C-alpha cells in the first residue's frame, strides 16, 4: 500500500470489530464483559457502530441477542441496510471460533479508537493554535483536558464482592496495627494534628483559614519544612502573594532560627552567618518547588500542578492563597468565582490523587474571636468542597516596649473533617522566625 494512502487512513482493525460482535452473538453473556468500557463510537465502521448500539439496547431491555433478534430489531428501526444487511449480520459469527477472547478483541477496538481520538485532538489543537482570537493559556488548558480525558477512555467499572472488600479491608487494618506509629497520609509535623488526621490524605482538599497577619503563610511554611526538608517528600508551593526570594528568606530563618529582621537588615554576627550557611545546606537539596506568580489564573495553576506531579514527582501541593487566584469569568460575582475555584481545587486533588492544601482568609468579624466555618471568605462552597477545614487563632499580643511577643500561644482549630475528629491543636508561634511549633505537652 502507498505510504501516503496509509497515513491518510485513520487507525482501525475491522477484524477485531467483527470478532467482538461475533463473540457476543455466539455467547450473549460475554457482552457484560465489555459493555462497561466499550462504546458504539469506538467502532470505526459505521455499520458496526449501528450493530453494537442495537446489541446494547437489547442488553438493556433484557432481551437475548442473537442473529434473529438483532436482525428483527434493526429492521424495526429501518437500520438493517445501514448495518450491512442480513447477509453481513449472518456472517459475523463465522469470523470467530468462540467468545473466550472477547476481552482481547474489544481492547484492540478500543486501542484503535484511542489512536483516532489522539489524531483528532492533535488536529483540533493545531487549528486552535492558528486562531489568534483565543488566548494561548486557554488553548493549553483545553488541550490538557482533552489529553487527560483520554486516560479515562475505556476505564472498566469493577464490582467488588464482600470477599474482596473484607479481605482488602482486613489487610489495611492489620497494616495499620503493625505500623501504628506511622500515618496513612503525609504528616505535617504537628503531633496532635497528625494524630487527628493521620496526615494529609490523597485526593483531599484541606483549607487553612485565618484573619490577615495571623500566620497563614507561616503555617504553610512550617508544615512544608517538615514535609519537604525533614522528610524529603516532594512538595509544591504556589505563592501568589510573596516572591520566591521572600519565601527563601522565611525558610532560612525558620531552619536556622535566626530572626528574619536580622537576615533582612544584614545585622548578623559571624556565628549567625554560619547558621544561615548550615541551614542553606539543608534546604538546598530539599524537594520543594515554588511558583510565585501573582494573581495566577486558575487554569494556569491547574496546568502547572499537573506538570509538578509529572516532572517533579510532587506528592502534596500548598496554595497561598485562594483569594488571589483569578478566574476567566472575572465579571462574575465574587462568590461564584470562589465557588469555581474551590470546586476546581477539589477536582484537582482527585485528578492528581494528592493532597491539596489551600490558605484562605476569613471574614472581618472573626477578629479577636475564634473563627467559624460561617466566616470563610467568599463562598459557602469552600466549606462544602473541603474535606478538612482548619483555622489559626492567636492573640495579637505585644510587650511593654511595643515589640511583638517572641513566643505566643496559638491554636489550630480543626472545625471540619469528613473522616475524622474535630478539635483544637495547641501550638507555639515564634514571631521572630514566623514559625509554628509543637508545644512541649503535645510532643
């Protein structure tokens, strides 16, 4: 065959399509093995699409599919000729010896359909790229969505009986029993919180809320210090408010325990500088990846998060903070935009199968009092979409000289947790290093 002609024909395998349909007609029960993942549009031949679509209708009606019932149904719908005619229907069972290999035949059909979809998507992406009326960011997001959707193509729905459920659940319980000193998720380093949550869990969206200057960023960085620097677990951080240089200074202050104002002013002793160098050595090889784009578009954030997971192996993502994420629908009311963001972050956590931790401001009337779920700023959908909601609470105390108290009592209030208890976690806030730590009684 001429190579140019070959390249112009979309990928397909008519033999596999006929074998799949013939296997169903030989053994009607075999349709249940493929109907959960194979769709009519996966067939390349139009007549095979019509035949399979009709077989699915028969299956759904509880009618046994064979050559006679199939032919009658096609005739009733005036589709027999479109499906190739009676002779073609009768010939289907001649091409396959048994229904034993229907799963193999069906997956060959699915493979060719996937390849055709890839070609179609590539053409659409190319056409969109030439459309100068569209933003390139929007084209990239659309392309990524289409490609990722293909990974779900042909996903088989599984039925789990109680033998499998009990066996697997028992294995998990015994693993927890023999490893009771470990966590099922990613521990953040705050002992009491990790005991309550068993660490940040895959596919879950956690929200950390507080009034401005209560230490939202400090809380995230304190958690990331333990996760990325101490445990060497790859961690992504979207800083929409602070530059990566500022984040770097915060981290070195935390790790070295040199006050941030000394680092910024340069008023350090030689011993302080040595501690900074030692801290830099610890931080240098830590798998912490920072994006510091202000007012980042939601679609850009999602795209970058996917890349972090794929190229850097990131296991958890922090976002500082929800209120600074932009949506394409900027003219919509704030509550609608926040709702879109929270739903998108939850779906992102499920798609990437990692924890997503997002910071959020609470309403002004929370000043001086312990925040509540009703005070989450922007939309009630944050509370609805989040699996865990925590609030930072501490007093804005000052010493007699007017300086901030270097060590303050602080509280992390777990106000919501779908799969665990709620309650308070007592911490210390070290204002000189803008860092949270366990209280001695909690360790």
